[in-house]
C-alpha cells in the first residue's frame, strides 16, 4: 500500500505530464497549459478574477530560465513554494490534516 507522501509525489508528476502533453513540448508547460493546470487543479488557491496580465506575470516568475516554457524543475519549485506558504498560513491551526479551512483566525 502506498503512503500519502508517495501518492502526493505521483500526483505532482502525473499532473505535470498530463497538462504538458496537451500541445507542444510534452516535457514543458506553455502559458495556456499552465493556466489551465492552475485553474483546474488548484481552484482554491487561484482566484478566478486574475487577469491575463496576472497570469503572464506569474508565468514569467516561474519561467526561471526564460525559455517561454515552464519545465518540471520550475513547476516543482512553484509547488514547493506554494506548499511553504500554505504551511505558514495554517501554522497555528489544529494539527489535523488537511488544515481546517477556517484557520487562521
């Protein structure tokens, strides 16, 4: 039986591959693929009112090597940073997982 952390790693990898394979380079996300991934896979973390300019700025921030695509390493760095921010946000919440949506106070 797999453990939650193993399942999380598989989910991160499979989600990237699913969206990257939609068009163009199957090992990188273009702007459209990244936007779709964020909206569909992280709806609680991505405000629906973000403008196209906001997505462009986010994309540019994630595209560390400035090749106009987000590779797996850049994607994982973004997921890691988001996880760190969530951990800080829910730091004072009860230890139950997942974090209570009513926290922090």
